[in-house]
């Protein structure tokens, strides 16, 4: 098993520009330290509903209203997350979708870097096996370190989970096992676990050995791998 940078094509060049957008990095930094309610706020706002900021504040009283914490740092972060999320929501539909996808990848990478050796976390990588045709699409985020490598596919919402993604992850895990290598594979979805489980229940592609990280469990990415 070995890793390789993704091929440079038109798609990768365009997407690299999206990934380099300062807004993507700013949102990822904020959400890496966010609490669950702040992450739910970000998801709701970034979905693009045209709602005034004060209305969002009213819908999240534990962050902005009478039930909010007295911690000035937390209050400031909640406001920063709201403003950054509104900036994403203001993008056109196609660009907004690309920014959200890049954000989930960047957030995943940042959380993984908190517990990985320096340089182990990579983006847009292919995994190659002897005698097996390489996948066209790279894995969004990988951790390339002993004793077990990791590969993650990142999605904004549960609707992004499909048979192709599940087959790609499970095939990589199986091929690694055939070479007596350990490869942990997982989906990271910035959506509710229940929505993801409902989506997975409708899929016939193998996913029993594929991990699932959702908006409720993102902090687990920063914990030592099992």
C-alpha cells in the first residue's frame, strides 16, 4: 500500500482555488474549537436560508440570548461563527456548495492534526495497491503514519453518502488487508447522525467496517486512533 498525490487536472485546479479561499480556513479554525450548538448554528446558516442575523440569534438563545454563557470568549466565538457562516451563505449556490465541502475537509484535517505526528495528515491523496487499478477520485483526507493509516471521505450532508463513496472506502480497506496492512476508513459528515444512519440504511454497498463521524462526534477526530 502506498500513497500518491492526486493528478493535476481541471477539477483539481479549480478546487484548489476553493480550498485556498481565506473564508474556508477562517470557518475551519472557528469550528475546530466550537461547541455542538455552535456547529449546528453554522450548518443551519450555511444552508443558505435568507434570515436576518438577529433572527438567527433569537433561534439560538443558549448562544446569544438569556441562556447564553457568561464566558466572553464563547460569546465572541459564537458571534464570529455566525458572521463567517453568513458570509458562506451569501455566496452563490454553486460556490456555496463547493466552499462547504472544502470546509468539512479542512476542519477534518485540522482536528486530525491535533493528535497526529507532524506531516502525517495529507489532502487529496490516492491510495495504490499492487495489481489493483487506482481510483480516479482521491481521498479527501488521509493520515499516513504507523501503526495504521487512515482515509476519510468528507461530506457536507447525509445526501452526499452514496454507493460509489462506500465502495471506494471499503475496497481500500479490503485491499490493505490483503497486503497485511491496516487502513482505517471513515466518513466525516457535517450533519446529524440520525440523518446519516437513515441514509446508510438505504445503501446496499458495504459499510459495516466504515467508521462514521458526524456533527455530534467531530471532536473524536482529535482523539488517539483506536
